[in-house]
């Protein structure tokens, strides 16, 4: 029987928030173990660093320009066929989702046979998500969930003081284990386990927050190129600016505590897999849709192409068999959520659909020369921030083009992982910068429509794309 596949995702989880990656201030023992037993990718990136477009890229295996979603859009139906889950289901896999999807309509399955949802809002029929129905039954109050009582894009630090087993993180892990116990043992299964946290609100159980009470949490990274703000912001859900220094420290402690709580739940899931002898025969992947700026370069939330936002954790534990030789490796190859669809198809022993934008990760490890860079594209038109463009990331350098402002940034990630110094004017790098700029121009010009992102063979400034535009493949 083909290997089982489990994709564990967390929402808004920074790529540098795993102890195994060198962050000595955070506690992630179970993810550390998974990373050490699998293949750990230092250069994991979101193809579009906001929730909806990143998840559309994941399920289709296509970049944002081909899904049509360029930023968060909560009104447009997901009219996708041939999704990753459909492909696996049609080849005999039992397909199960537990947790957050961000599909529209919310109850859309897109190939999932079982879809047990956590969503923060009532769905289009006025019904509560499965978690909130369960919470209502357990304690009579679906609004016990902090995310239904506060803006879930802000930074309220509200420790969870109710029974920890009622927390969304605990429910997600418990429901995933329950679904595995109920599965059809005659079929391989694909399970997606998607935690809403550490996406705000920052509501870790109090005992987790207490672990970080005296921890030395690193402050934000502020590059010498970063925007300078003359005034502090008092917004609890900012995009740009400076917030109270002590409150930012508290928010970061709570964010770390939330990650440690998710790590604990992942430990429960892995323990179940080990105790039922499923672990060796299962591909286990841990990643996220995007990161969180958390004050770096005077920015918050997601969307920018800076490391805090666009870099994501990326761990692949291969099942036993030929590809198990790639376990216990650390790789600097740039990888993307786009690579998961072809990777899972290869793991299942089936042919991936034609035209996917990613590559099978095992093949990449065998043929590293086949992957030079990955791209990420995103546009955002908020009341407080209008930005957008594209970035290109290789094993060492990152190029960012802001199509709205007509600005370029260039970083040496190998020697400057916190992006403190912009090298766009560095004389010795001009040929490399020209090469990657040409790559962006060719990407724009290769599309079957003209978004006026180039002009006379050069990048054109002053352009922002809508949150959704029907694709024209």
C-alpha cells in the first residue's frame, strides 16, 4: 500500500521560530525532533505571503498569477478543479482535513472526503465551524474562543485561562487523532492538520506563557534601510510603525508561547503515529502559509517579502523506502509550498497533473542544479498600506521589487539573515541584480495578459493588482 501523507500547517508561523534552526529563545522540542529525523529546509518560502493566496497556491500547485488570488479575498468562490486532494482521492487515498482551510465557500471540500473545520467566522449558511459547535456543546459558549471575541488580526495578549483541552490548538490535535482512529485501514490516507494559531489573537494557555516569563526574547530587527516613522502607533492591529516597546516584548513572548503550545500538540500527533506503528510508513510535512513580521523593520503582520513574513518552516520526513535516505539532512535549496503537490503525488506513486509550478522535493535533492530560485508574489491594498510586487530567493541572495513604489531591495541572506543591509547599489553585485531583475521581467512578460507591470522592457512602477483577477491560462 502507498505511504500515508500528513501535512501539518500552522498559520502565521515564522520560519525562524524553531529551536533546531538556531533560535535559542524558543522551545520546540517536538519540532526539533521531527526536523532532526526528516529533511530540514533552511530556505522555505511562501509563494504569496498572505493566507488566501498561499493556500490557493498550495491546493492547486500553481503560482498566484495562475490561481487568480493575489491577496486576501473572502468573497470570490474557489472554482478549482484537479486539486491536490482530488488527485490523491482519485488515486485511492482517503482525504481528511482537520482545522483551518480558508476556502470559499467555507464548506467547500475540493477533494476532501472529510472536512472538519476550524474557522473564526460563521460560515455562509450562518452555521458555526465544527470546533465552535463542539465548544458550544462542551461548555455552552462558542465565544469562549478568543478569536471570536477580539480582532484576530491584531496583537491582543489574552492568555487562555479556561480548560486547556478546550483551546483550538488542543482540539485540532485531538480531532486529528480521532479521525485517524476512524480511518479506513484498507486505504492509504492524506490528512491535512491546520492550526489557526500562532495567528493572532495571542492566547496561549497561561502555563505556556509562564514558561517565557523570564526568557530573553530578542527584539525586532531594524535594517539601516527600513522605513523611519516619526510617531509611534497606538493601533492594536498595525501594519507599520512602532508600538510600545514593553508591550511588543509581551506580544512576542505570547507568540513564542503559542508556538510552543502547537509544538506540544504536534508531539501528541507524532506519539500517536509511533504508538500505532504508522510513523515509519507516513510522510510527515510541517510548514506554514506565511510568517509574521512582529515589529521587524517597523512592520507587523504579513504581506511583505521580508524574511519574517515570507519565510516559512519547511520540514519533510520521508517514509521508509528509497527516499528515506534524504532524512536527517539539512538543505539550503530554496523550496516553496508549490513543491508539495508534486511531492505528494510522487510519494503516492502517481503521475502529477501537467503544468504544476513546483517540483518533487526528492527529485530536487537528487538534482539540486534544477532549482536556482523560487518566487513569491503578493499585492495588498489596505487602508493603512498599499504595496505589492514580487521577490526572488536563491540559496544566498534575495531580490524584492515593490511595483507600487518602484523600489528595489537586495539582500545577502547568507551573511545578513536579518536583512539589515540593502545591497541594491553594491557595485560588485550589479550583474547579479541585473540577472534577477531580468528574471522578474520575463515572468511578467510570459503571462497571457498584460498587467502593465513592464514598459519598454523595464519594470514599471505605480502598479498594484487586485486581490483577485480571473486567471487566463
